[in-house]
C-alpha cells in the first residue's frame, strides 16, 4: 500500500489519544481513544527519518522508538504543549480532543445528596488546537486533521477541512466495529484542500499510518 517516501529532515508534531476534562478529583469527561492511530503515525514518521514530537493524552501505549513524547491530560494542556512545538513542518492532529470541559471543576469529590436524581454540569468549549495551528503565524507547511464521524462522514469532514483551513483531513467512521477508536484496524477517507480524495484501507492502523504519510510527502512536494 505504501511507497515509504522519506521524511528525513522534517519536524513533525503528532497528537494522539483522548483528553480528560476533570469534573472533580475522581471523575472526568473524555472521548474514546486508545492512541493507536496517532502512535502508529508517530512511529512511521520516525522510521522515515523525521524528527517526531508526539503529544499524547492519557493512554497506556509504549513510546515509539526514536520519538520524543510529551504526556498531557486535558485539552488545555494539549493545546499549550502542541503550540509550544512550533515551528514545525507538519502537524497531524489524531487526538480525540474533548470539545467541552467543565466550567468549574470541583476541588473535592462531589457527593450525592439524599433524594438527588440529576446533576447538572456547565461545560465550556475547549480551544481548537487544529484551527489555532492552521491560523498561526508559524503555521506548519502542512496541517493534517482527523474527523471522527458516526454519519455524513464526507460532508462533515469536508466542512472541517474548510472551516479549520487544513491541507488534508483523514475521516474515519466511529461507532462501528473494525474502524475508528480502539480497534487495531481502520479505514481512512482522506480529503485534500486541492479537491483530491483517496480511500485508505481497511487495513491495520500501522499500515494506514504509512499510507497517510505517503500522501503527506506527496502534498509537501507540491507545496
Ligand atoms: O486512538 P484510537 O483508538 O486509535 O482511535 C483513533 C481516532 C478515532 C481517535 C482517530 O483516528 C481520530 O479520528 N481522531 C480525531 C478524533 C476527533 O476528535 O475528531 P473530531 O472530528 O471531533 O475533531 C476534528 C479534528 O479537530 C481532529 O483532528 C481533532 O484532533 C481536532 N480538535 C478537536 C477539538 C479541539 N478542541 N481541538 C482539536 O485540535
């Protein structure tokens, strides 16, 4: 599937895994993500000679060889860690970043009150790492997003490609077996700002990482 184009001399920042947004010291809101997709991309990029920084949310995966790993927990921490890595040639946002976080995390465990049937949380939007990277004064030459969708995959992915001003977006279906989060395999529908599109897979995430990096290398050669 892959031609293994070299990425030697490039600095590539990859985000992976979920973020956890604390409600109190024992509870959080988070997205489902094992980190496998992002870690595979980081590993494959390092094998091709890139200098790779992997900003990882809370996952239990070993650090890929030759990769510098920065562990974070929340969307705010991931935002800060990713932007601190600029300048870079490429950013790949494979992390499942929480879109909302509790407005007022409690300092101690929230206790259930007698007769209480509901609990209302006020959530606030997190900052969009991908959009901020793409509109940054030190914008990487190539900004690659992911889109995790349960339906209308192409329309939503193309919307994110345009709204966030990305060069490429890799859309995957979530909520079905054999693709998306946690599974070892995936299918990526990749859409480019140029209008090109390509389906990668179904295949193991390790293979898809290489196929996606071939598209990255092709796009960079056209820039
Ligand atoms: O980790 P795995 O178990 O292997 O699963 C892989 C995956 C399904 C998590 C991965 O392939 C994937 O789709 N990652 C993106 C998940 C996601 O949050 O998608 P989204 O459509 O909600 O977000 C769109 C893009 O914006 C993503 O690149 C995301 O990283 C980025 N984003 C979102 C919110 C935010 N506050 N900041 C961001 O940068």
